[in-house]
């Protein structure tokens, strides 16, 4: 197959998924086998043991790599399993630089797991790439960013940060979970490796926890292949199948998430109960111009600060009927959550406040329900 010539919507349906040779089945078989018969010791058909490699996982890894324009893909049992495996490319005495606004679990991984391993981390606001340069040390082995960030929806200029990391010879990891490859392709902008929580938009139906790493760097790919097998944080074949199934509609889903979120963000912006709306599609967003440059749409996530602070946020979340109050994002159903109490509780309160995660902050994952139904739910919850 000449997959490289196809557009993303086509790759999402076909990449890594030729019809099954025996029956012609057009959907990938779920190969549950934990082990594979060998003709003679060491003489096998490419699979030995399902932790090391599995045909259903291989199909997913090939498809995800194609979507990100990567040569190599690695799937994991969760987004954090992918991140933890990447963290293991560093060792005691090494240092990493991370964006100041990341998923709470990513902060916790670097702060509470990496530091005891002897890996120091510096968190910096990367809206000025000069701060990344200033934070680099001779021992820096990884620069990590999310854009758009979770939960503040800040945008960092991937190409500008990549220029800094390339000059220093340090790999750049970009967590592309919020944007998806439909809206942003970090490897084309100079990133070394893309990180995903496939739990979110890629699977898209809130029924799988998974993760992935995608890279075209041969040395990093070799190390990741070793670590994926040696650490063993791999996904089940069934979960791989589920993500492959979800991926087939990724393009249409993400375009609709963007269309609905854009309208809701505009309306929230005008709402008297809302102090501030964080959405890259709004012209007053500080990263609006960067978004136009590096993204094909501002995404389906919106954060907003309510005038009434914590009480107003908790009241609003309690009044919503269609939006579920729940962690996670990127599914067909709309979700709302309170970052300070829920997804970012693992960040110390003073640090949360310092970066702008206030007690009145509410994060919305705008789903695929009817736009007017969603708006009437939000308007009712914000009223009074
Ligand atoms: O939950 P898991 O599949 O392990 O993925 C972790 C992760 C990594 N990167 C980003 C940007 C994320 O948002 C997450 C998980 N986030 C949530 C559960 C959340 O509600 O924000």
C-alpha cells in the first residue's frame, strides 16, 4: 500500500489495516493469543510473545504512526504508561524541562516518580521559547510540552521551541492529546516524539484507557522498543482494536468538536457570569496567532473562569444535566470538570494558583450532541 500519499482521513481508516489474508475480513482480527508457535527455536512469523509484539497492537501502532507522520509507533496501556516509558530514556543525574501547564498526572509523574529516580525537572512557561533556552543544563536530556495545555489552553510555538532544542541537541516531546493529528502534527514542526493519551479523542468514546509514542528518530525508536518490552506497560489486543475502531471517525469527530466548541466559546465570552474564557479560537486568546500558524482548528476543549469563584463553579457543575461532571475528555459525550479539585489536584495549591488554575476554573470537553442542546444546558447551569 502507498499509504504515505493518502490524506489523514483515509489513513485513519486504512493505515496498517489491510484485509485479513485468510478470510478477507476488512476489520482487524483481535488476536488474543499471548504466545505464538515457532517452527524451530527463534524461527517465527514476526511474533513471539504478546508483550513484545501483537498483530492487533501492530496495526494500531502503524496507524497512529501514519497519522502523526512518524516512522515508528508504540502503544501503551495508558497515556501515563507511555509518558513513564519515555521518562525511562533518562537516568539518575539527568534533567528535563517541562511546560508549566500540563495534565496533573504528568506533573505528578515528573515530580513524584522522576525526582526520586534522580531525574530533576524544571517547569517553565514556554510562551517565551527563550525561557526554555535559559532552563537548559548540560544534563538536560528531554524537553516536554503540551499544546494546547491542560487545563489553561495555552499555546506554545512548537517550531520555535524545536529550534531551541535542536540547537542544544535535546529531544523535544510534544503531548498532542488535546489537538490530535487532525489539527496539529508536531513532528512536522520539529518535535522528536509525540505523546498521546489515546483515552481521549483518538479512541473518542470514553471506553478505553490507552497511550502511544510516535517518532521518526531511529535511535529513540530502538530504545523505546526495548523499554516497551522491558517495562511491559502494553495495552490489551481488545483495547487496541477499540482504538482502531474509534480512529476511523477521528477526522469527522474532531471537525465537529471544533465547530461546536467555537460557537460555545463565543457565547460563553459574552455571558455575564463568566469572567474569562480560555479558547485558542477566540481573537483575544494570547496564542491565537500561534494557533493559526500551527493548528488546523482550535480544538474541542474550553476552560472558563467564573465570576463567583469556587461556589459558582461547584454550583454550575451540580446544575448541568447534559454535560456530565467527570474527569477525562475527547469523547462523543460532553464533560465538565473542576481542575483544582479533580484533574489537577496533584499539583500543590500555591503552584496551581501561580500558573492560573483558580478555584473558579471550569473545563469543558464539548461533545457531539446538538449544539443548541449543549448551550441550553450551559446557560441554565450558569443562570442565577
Ligand atoms: O489518563 P491517561 O490515558 O493515562 O493519560 C494521561 C494524560 C496525558 N496527557 C494529557 C494531555 C492528558 O490530558 C492525560 C489525561 N487527562 C485526563 C484524564 C484529564 O481529565 O485531563
